[in-house]
C-alpha cells in the first residue's frame, strides 16, 4: 500500500498523460497500467472552440486520483497560482510542484521549488515536489512537511534511467515520507531498479506514451514495478566479484 | 460588452451577465473549466454569482495531458 | 512462446535447483516462478543411505522439462559422460553443457565447450551450451547446430547482472536459435534488462535460492521477465542526452 | 561377492544377481537412480538383465540441485 | 591557465592536506603533484603544547595559494566565522565554502551553502563553494557571483569517481566561471575523466593521502589531469555502437 | 619496463598507423606519443605507381619496433601467410594475430586465432594475438606460449572504452605474459583505466588518428598511460559507499 | 588573571597584558595563530594592542590538514 | 614476357630477367617491397637470384597504415 498524505493506493505507478498518440491508445494504456494516479498539466483553453477535445472526459476521472502539475511555472509564484487554479476545479487537492529552471535540461530550480512547496503546504495542499537527486534538498523538502519526495532519475523524457542510484538510495534511506522516482525512466528495467532501491513508487509518462506500443509498455511498467517491489522485499543476494557455484562442488569427479 | 478572455478582447451579448452564463453559452458549464476573474480564482460554485461587467479580464483554463 | 529444439514453453524463465534452504521453500519458489524448465546436476549417490533426500521426488517432475547440467566436468569427455548418465534416467534428453575452465571465476572453457557440444549433438541430445559472451564463440556454437545459446551475464552466483550488454545484444542479433541469458543475474531488474535486450529467456538459480525470501524473489523474477519481454516487444523510447517536455510547452504563460 | 560401488569396495549377498536386485535391496528401484556397470551406462530397462559378478565396478548416480 | 577571481595558476590540481601518514610524505606528495593551491581546515589549537606540529611550517607556504575550507560548519553563520578566522591569518582571502548537511554522506546543504556564499562575497572573499551536482543550484551560486563552482563527483573520501557525468557536463556547459570537480575522486582515471568533461580543475585529497604510496599517486594525479585536459582540447572520437576498421578494408584479399 | 618476448620497451603505448589525416600529422603524433612500437597492415601495392606514398619511409623505422598485423585474414591460413609476408621484409619478427570473424563487430574468431597463434609460434614468430576478453580463451592462448595477450576493451574503433573491466582484471591476474589492452579505447581516461587494472600496455589507433587534434591526443594518451600505471603502482584507495571526512571531525565546534 | 581560552579557564601571570604577550609567552608569535578576543576576530597586527583583562574569552585557532 | 602481378597480367621487356630487375625498373629496389613468386615468399636477398619466366605469378605487397 502506498500512502501519500491521507490517500492510499494499491498501485505504485503514477502515470503522466502527456503526448499519447490518441485518446483511445491513452485510455487502453491507462487501463493496462492499472495506475490509480494520473498527472495532468493546466493550460488556457479556447472556450469558443466547441470540439476542443477534453482529456478528462476521455477518462472516467472518478476512478483516479488526479495529480495536476505546475509545469510551465518559472518561479514559486506561478507554481502556486497554477496549483490554485487546478484545485478550483474541485477535482483534486494534490499537486506536483514542478518549477523548471532550465529549458535545455528541464531540471528543477531548488530555491523556487522550496518556496512553492512551503506556500502550498500553508494553503493546505497535498504537496509532491519534483526535485533533483540532491540529498540535502530532499531533506529540506521533507522538513517543510511535503507529503512525498519526487527525485528525478534523469532529465525529463530523456529515458536515461537512474543515473545516480547512490543519491537515490540516500534519499530513500533518509525519508520518512514516500519517495517516488519521477522523470527519466526509459524502460521496464529502469522502473524495476527504482523499486529495488526501495522507492515507494514511480511516476512516468514519456516511457509509455512515446513507446512504439504504448499499451504494451504500460503493461510492462506495471509488471516491472511489481517485480522491483517484490525483489526489494525479497532481499536480493549481494554482489560478489568472484563466482559461487550453484551446483555442488564436492563429489564432482564421477568414477 | 467587452471582456478580455485569455488575453484577447471579446465582445459578448448583454444577456451574458455571469461567468455561468458565459460558460453555458459555450456549452462548457458541464465540463472541467476553471475561471479566474480579474485575478481572482473562482470555485465552480461561485460561477453563477460571479457577475461580469465591461472590461473584465478572465482566464479560462482546463486540464491537458502532462507528466 | 519459447521454442528450444522440439520443445515449446510459455514461461521464459529457466530455474536452477541448487542451494535452496529447504525442499518446501524450493517447491514454493518453483511454483511462484511458474517455470517449466528445471536444471539439475548429476552426482554420485550413497545407495546405502535410505533417508538420503531426493530432490526430484520433492517435485512433480512430470510437470517440468528437466535440464541436467554437466557441472563438474573439466573437459569435453567428462561432460559427454555426465550428459549420457543423465539421459539414461529416461527423464530427459536436453542437456546444459557446462565445462568450467577456472575454479575462481567459474567461466567456461571455449574449446572444450565446443567439443562437448559437437559430440552431444552427434549423440542426438538437445544441446544448450553455457558460454561466455564471446560473440564469435556463440556463432561457432550455433554453426555446430546447438539448440540454444546460453551466454553468461557475469560470473556464476556473482549477482553482478549483465556486465556487457553490447556483446549480449550482438549475440542476440546474430542468433537464429534462442539466446538464454545464463549466470550472473542478481535481481529482478537484471532479468528484465536481459529480456529488453531481446533475449528469449533467462536461466537463474542463486538469485532466487540465495535471496532472503526465495519464494518472493521467484515471483519477482517471473514478473520481471514478463515485464522485460513486454518492454522489448513494445519498443522503448530512445535515450536522449537532453530533456523533452512531457507537458505542453506552448501556451504556458497563463495570464 | 565384492562390488566396487562409487569407488568403495562393498560385499553383498549371493542373492544379489542383477543391478535390479541391488537397487531393490536398497529400496531404490522406484527412484531416480542411474547405474554405470564397468564403464557401461545402463538404461533403466536394462537393470534387470544386468547380472553382477565378483569385482564388478558400478557408478550409481542421481540428480541433485544445480543451476 | 586556470583563473580563479584575480588569481591565475598553471596547475589545474588543487590538493587537500588532510590525513597524510606524515609530514615528509606530505611534502613529497605536494612536490610531485606540482599543485599551486593547497586546502586546509581551521581548528582550535592548544597554545600550551609547544611541540604541537604545525602543518604550514612543514611547507613553504609562500609558494602556494592557500584555500582554507569551512569544514565543521553546520550552517552559514559558522561557515562565515571560520572563513573570517582564516582570513585574519593574513595568509589568504580565498575560501572553500563547505557546509555539510549530513554526517553520513557529508553532502552539502544547498540553502546554507547559498547563504554563506552570498555573505562571504559581500565580505570580499574569493569564494569557491563545494556543492552537489545539482545543475540549477550551481547556476544559482554562479548568479551570486562566486569565483568558481566546485561540484562533488561522489561523497567525500568515497573514491567512487564521477557518478553523474551528465550533470557534471551540464554544469560545465552552463558555467562562465571555472568548474572544479571536488570530492569523490578515487584514482587517476577519475581525474582524467573530470578534465575530459571540460572541468577547469580537480580538487582532491584522500585519493592521494590515502593511497598506499601517496607520493606516487600525487604524480599519477598530476599526469592524469594533464592527460584529461589534453584529451578534452584534442577532441575525442565519438562513441560508436559498432566497429570501424583501423586497417584498410579494401584490397584485403592478398593473392 | 615492458618486456615482450626478447624485446624490452620503456613506453607502454603501442600505436597504430591507420587513418591519419596526413603523414606530417602522423609523424608528429608518433613523436608526441613517445611510442616505441608501431603497428601496420600488409597490403598489395601497385608497383607501377611511382608516387604511391610509402608509410614507412615517412618514419625513421629504425627507431621503432614494427608490429605488422594480419588484418584482412578471415582464417588462420591467411593470417599465417600475411605474417610470413611481413617477416620477409626483414624488418620484423613480431606479429599481431588478428583474425576477424564478423564484419559488423570486427570481433576476433577464437578458433582461428588459436590456430594461427599456434602455427606462428612454431614458425618462430613473436606472437601477440588480438583476442576478445574471454578469460579462458586468453588462458588457452597463454598455454600455447604466445608472448603477450591483447584483449579488446570494446569493438575496434568504437571508442567505447573498457566495457567489461572484470574480465580484463581476471585476464591480467591470471596472465604470466604481458597483457596489452587493444581496441576500443576512446579517450585518455580509458587508457588510464586500462593501466589501473594492471595492464602492461595499451594498443590504440583510431582514438589518436581520429581525434580532432591527433597530435595533442597522442600526448594525452602518453600521459594517461603513465598516469594509470603510476596509479596502479601507488595503490588506489578502496571505494566506499559512504563518505569519509578529509578534514578532522573532532574539535570542530569553534567557540 | 583568569582567561577563558578555547573554552577552558586558564590563569596567567600579570605580565601578560596583551594577546601578543600571551602568544610570545608560548613562543607562538612567529607562528600561524589566529585569535578571537571576546567574539572579535583580531588581525595579526592588532595582537600587540589587544589588551587582556580578567575574564576575557579567547579563541585561538590555526590551520590543520583538510581537504 | 607476360607476368601476373597482383592478379593482373602485365607485359614486361625481355631485359627483366629477375625480380630484382623488375623492382629496379620501377625504382622499388630500395623500398619496402615484399614479393611472392608463384606462391613462394621471397626474402629480400633472394630477389636478385629469382629469375622470371613467362606466366609467372607474383604478389607484391608492402606495409600500409593499420592498427
């Protein structure tokens, strides 16, 4: 069971809704993933365009916990405003704090992320900040009282997986709130590795929506996260430099 | 009456007296639409009481795909 | 479907039976793994010790395809003899050719492995040689007519995972027979990675039998192999050095 | 009669005339046991015809856990 | 030429002075390293113990630029005080800002590091903050006006080398002030790699003082930093997945 | 001192002569590298083309030990013939046995490499086989009596560096003849790493001839190999997961 | 007169009237020593004018090996 | 007289009686050239004694850049 603030979930996969080829594929991928948490972005709409598709209406939102992000915010103030707009929908009180400091790397700005998280906690939000894998920054966020820490595995959409498993483990070891690995997951084994490090969940989007077959990849991710979690709980063998026989070594010489 | 919606000036009929009217006119009252009126974010239930006057600035936003 | 010689399997996990803490744990782990192929070693038995436990009788062997290995063989001749002894049981005609050339690394001897495979093919065995990740050696084995290639990910029981994914991919790309990654798998993400590289299956033992909770790890491995296979079939996103937004970048500035 | 079983010399009674007898005497005839008689590997069905004489060398092996 | 603030150096190696087996070994290691910048810590001294050895007197300090660190500081205030004490020696106006946030990982606290750097810049110090490899944090420090950025390769004294070369490159690419890779260097190739990524210099201590032969390792580091810098300037070949012949492939069939 | 057969060398860098932009750059790169061993290929020449440049005449061959390779050979027989042709020049009796088994990966064929080495040893050559990093294959070659083992770091010209440092270390630990890492080196830190693993030398070509500035890269490689060797001899610190302070931790709280 | 040096109370003779005297008495005046007198960091050249009175608190620090 | 040099048929003058003559004619006698005459590899010193007759097959090779 994954507990974030007052919410509890059976699935440890948080799925982004960006860049799917079409709504049908997206709906099927969401089904296969068995996710219970969907992330969204907030954007201006053209109210005079009737046929403008509406993502939420393509899904039965009642079945999911919605996690709007503050993507697009360049500072804390903008992030807080986007979060409040999202909450005003009456559909959610969770928010993924995302304050990007650099367009090339899309890496988060530590100072503005701290500020935005602090402000949104005051406003009563359930706050999940997207952060770098800076260990002390994660601790600072936890000290503010955020409900989960979401360190990036590698740059958003880069599919490079977990570049620094050591920092990831340090963050997980020190945290008393859930740690959700967010951004950079490229394939199933990346998600499994995140869970093996002890992460409480994984948030991914492009790895599924950008796969040749998003529906099948959604299933792969679901299985990988379960596999990684089970492996973490099972307690893996230690790595050894040299070999250890799995077949008995005594009584080998037959005749 | 002129309104500034998402930065663009738009002329609407006199019958549009509230935010709710505006959304209904576009068939959006049932949908996920969030409105900010003159920098003041409205909760859904406030839409019907939020009266519009000439020159009001509105932000109308919704949810789109994102990660 | 995994096809080896004339056999077909739904499961892509081959499970070794060495070093489980006890038969009950082993039986449960085998169940959870949903494997259809079990590996064994051949050893002298003390016929005067009635209570000597017998592994096979702890399992319902009819339900599994048995894959005896030639562990203990120091050269082709010994390997062939062990294979023939195994076959004389009337329970199997498959054999894992395993000719170890070094006690410290337990890495296979290429020359004796080639010789033993050639001889056993002549004798009509279904031959699965355990080999290094030497790409041309794998090709030589395939040219002999072996029924599957089983390159090691890293030294037996070391749990280091796939040290050289490039060679592994080269072997997979060139092979027309199944490639089963054998030895060195440490945890679920290693198994998933093997499948993502395009392997047809994974053979592991210590990773499960040596885990703190072998039964749960067996389940983790089953899920990981399914996840990795699905990810391979789904077609992962390419790795990019820089980031790519998953949320829309246009129309961000709200108001 | 003396047999060399797995390298050790063992004395067995005269009633042990075949490999099958030997296995039955140890209650192994139902179990997975493979026998090599004087370097000649026997198939299971050959056990009953394989007669034993003094000095015969037998290898008796079985399956054990291995990877 | 390495320029930090108003100082210029021919050597790109900054050497720490901690934990050498003895002063003689240290003096020889410093010689072999050909470093021009030595780091120190500031500590209480027992003024009544005459024979208390004094590190500086073991070296001809006139020949080096001294870089005291603020190790021991748990927050900005303590760091600033230690820096001022060091400066009062009249021997230096450079300082390595080091505010550790965690005793286990010895990783820096981003917020206090920012505060301390800002304050010390006001006080006119030449400021070199030790920081994590958080890319936006490095940018924030640069915006404050620090004279060099010193991101850690991996935890202090861990010898794990550069765990996240991507972040390191991002920091180097974005920086207009020198980037000096600090902490975590374990051996010569780590130092060479740092320079190949485009770093302006490397600060290390334990890798030399903790080596079996510190003097020879000092020489190895000097050579490695020159090698890495030369390789960076020479422009390495790109990595290719497949092979490219170095011998001509045409006209091979002889006779 | 590097000893190969009856030859001894001060430099541990073996330099290939393929694909340099021009003879002048090549001569300068050779100078900077301070190599004492140059590799060549043997090819048909057009005897009616007077101006056909001759590589050897561009260099003062007397100053170098020549190491012709058997590149182009598809089997042992061709390799032996090329080696004999090279020897008939009266300029060398060393040969780099290179029998490529795959045009895409340019990886060596283990069986033909063994055959060719055996034959050439009979013929009295000083034999240096290019081989994969298969540990037991290396041992087989050593048992034949080859004068040095030359395992590939990664595919020829790929610049991927040492993909499998574990096998490399195993080969080095078991060998009583020199181990020269050949092929795949991409930049200075790769060469340093090879030496840190305990290699006796490094053979490279494309990393230098293909660099933007081959002359400077030649110098980088020379320095890197010296650095790596010195680091190997100095004895590096062990890697630790957690940090170890380089500054004293006691008496930190000042006042 | 009593001084608190690096946290410990120490009694020194009346002839110790300045920080400079204190350091000279310990032969430290030539060495790298930094003194903080009652939370006020002294520059080297201030040592001779910095007079000491009973109860003064001094921090005396130096450089040690560090990375 | 016709020779097959590196697979191509070439006509040379009668004055070319040895391999040495052939190389001299092309100014190659001082250079690094290795010759195989009818599958028989010649040492440099054998060039002057190696006489050529019509139809002889020669391989002429040299060293080129390689790794």
